[in-house]
C-alpha cells in the first residue's frame, strides 16, 4: 500500500490554511492513502484550529517559532515516522496549484525520479514585480552554473521526495531548505527532476523576502555552504543528473 504524506509548514496562516487544505485532492492514481500533515511553527492565531476543521490528519506543534527550515525538517521526520512512501511539501499560503501534486509524484511512482521540484517558471510570472522576477532569474542562472545542469526554479518549495532521500536530510541552513536540499540531492546520486506547475498570487507579504539585500545574502550563503559541503562526495568527472520534464 503506497502512502502519500503531504506536509505543510505553517506559521500564523489562519486566513489561508483552510483553503490550502480544501484544494488538495483526496485521492491520486497509484496512491492508496493520502494524509495531510500540518507542522505548526509556533502560531499564535487560529491556524491549528482551522487546519483541524479543514480535515488535516496530523498536527505537529513545535514548542516555539523556529523558522521555515526547522519546520520543514521536523515535518520530514514526522512524515517518515508515519510510514510515508512519498512525501510532498507545499506552502500554507495556497501559492501552488494543489492539483499539480500529481505532476510531482508521477515520476516517483514511475521510478523515473527520487526528488521532484515544481517549476513555477517564476522569472516569467507577470503578476510578480520585476525585481522579484529578476531575483528568480539570477537564482536559476547561478544554481544552474554551479550544478552544471539547468536548475530552473531552485527556490520552489513545491516538491516531492522518496524516503531514500528524505532520510538523509540534515539541514545546516537555518534560513530555508530549498537550495540546500536541491544541492544535496544533486550531489548524492539522487535522480532530480523539475516539472512545470502553476502558481498564484499570495495574499500576504513574503515571509522570506522581507529585506531584499539580506535575502540575497542568505540565499547566496546557503548555496555556497551547501555546494562545498556536498560537492566533494560527487565524482569529479560527473555532473549531477537533472531532468526537466
């Protein structure tokens, strides 16, 4: 029996969490059990109550607000303890089209990938301000250069994992998880695939990009740290395998 656990890190998302959960399909071809896991990162509003009312199967409450990276990592550990065969991570702000979860898990079900990232085509989203599209373009270009293969949306949080990779996630970055997990996957013999997904306007300010120069600095630091941590384990003559669907 294949179990899919969809984890959603949350911090004060009372206005969005119900809609995010309600839009998740109840079933997927090839999956016998779908469970929704909420990781409450020290919310002080009605996030947890609204998530329960919307049908969340599991609530993991962190003792205080620890940040996105720690909430993500705690969710991975909990999903594994629940016996997940596939783990999908999505945001609580309803940014990603939940119906596209099937696009993330299909390559795993067909044994074509171990780690799948949803590509928002972020640098081309017309509803984003130009400066933010430029940031996404730069992230694409720099990460692709270091990886030696095209990495079209390295900061996307919409992604699916096999347990064989999820078991090895030990984040060094306290800021976010997106870049570090991608670099780790690429340089640890995981089959990484990017698939196109839809995204929508978020009805609140970004929690990660509060200060643009600081965000760029933290993301660049995470990329360089991750590169030098995980790169030595890769064969010197082999570039990581990245597949774009």
